[in-house]
């Protein structure tokens, strides 16, 4: 390779680096104030009796899975009273295990109330079955700039449909 060719490659490399930095800066500037990343974990018990979580993309009937949503503050200031919502798919049944523990629940994803949910049957109030829960919501009092909070819920897969 000639010295002249090396210079062209070096120049191209520098131009690519500058372009990458500019794209990164533009992407950062265009981010939403809060971003959400949802992951699915298969929950199992180790031989020593301790639960473990493995990131998965597919599940099968009767698997216990935990949905974890990470809410990240992409601003330079605090975000107050963030409503962090986690859907519970119809193919699953909520297992009454969530973090943090102060979640409110919903059967329609719109109207939320403290758990356990209640409904009127006849002239008495009864607990709504966990299989009817469709979403959980937490109110995060304050999420500092650049910080994240994770909310999670455990469910059991109740059908033969596969998750992606």
C-alpha cells in the first residue's frame, strides 16, 4: 500500500468517527424524557432452593415468568410522580408478586386501584381473581436525572401461546 493510500484511509476513518459522534449526539438529543425497556425472565429454582431468573424470548405453558420494566430518566432534571405501568398479558395469570410492593392493579389497563382488587357480586364485595388482572401501576415519587427504576411482576403462562 502506498503512503498516499494510507492517507485516504486515515481521512475516511476520521470522517466516519466524526459522523458517528454527530449521530450519537443527535440520537441523545432526540430521546424521550423517559424511556422504557421491557424484558421477560424465566423464574426457576436452583438445586440449592434459591430462585434464579434467566432472560428469555420464548416461554411455554406453566412457566413462571417475570416481566421487568426499566424506566430511565433521560433529562437533566428530576421527574416527579412518574406513573410506571406494566401490562399483564391475557395469556398469563398474575401471581401477586411484584416489586416494588405498592403497586395498584387494573382489569382494563385504564382504571387502577389498590390490591387486592374488589368488585360487587350481588350485594357483597369479593376479590377479583388474579387471572383477571391486566396491568400494574406504581407511582414513582421522584426519578433523579439520568437514573432508572425497575418495576416487575411475576406471572404464570396459562395457555399454549408462545411469547416472542
